[in-house]
């Protein structure tokens, strides 16, 4: 059964912001992406780096032609150790959909943000 842990007041975590906390012996990053909250294990599945301390960015996307454009600003977390990129909302690695960072459910209730571990 999952334990519910208070993270912060929703107003304290502005869009684009993050907090990293320890819950139940796990380091977890909680992110606000466009007003929605997501939680990821602070451990990169590649080599165990502190994933949630890496930069929040966008990534290169291809357009209908033969160009690449920058997009998805604020939706991608890049591991500081080796640059692996993960979608914050799902934990899915951009390079290989079979690789995922562990995610945790997040609830917002009465103005508080809670993570279920």
C-alpha cells in the first residue's frame, strides 16, 4: 500500500519549478509542468545519477521537412551525468521508449501537493 507524503503547497511550486525530497527512503523530484505536477525517482535508469537535479529543457524535434526545431520546452529532464533525456510526465526516455525513469502518483488536495510512495 502506498504512503501519502506532503511535498509543499501548490503555490510554492511555480510552473517550471521543482523540489527534491526524501520519502520512504527514496529521493523523489516533484515538478510543475504547465500547472500539472509529476514525480520522478531521483535515480537515472542509465547509470544511477541524480536525475532530478539535471536541467529541465526541451528537445530537438523534426518538422515536416528535413529540419530540426527546438520544442517541448520545460517538458524534458536531462540527466546531468550523461545527458539522457526523459519526459517528465511519463518518465519515458526519449531515445528508447522501453527505458523509463520510475514515476510516482501525485495528488493535489486543499492546496497541498502530495506524492504517493
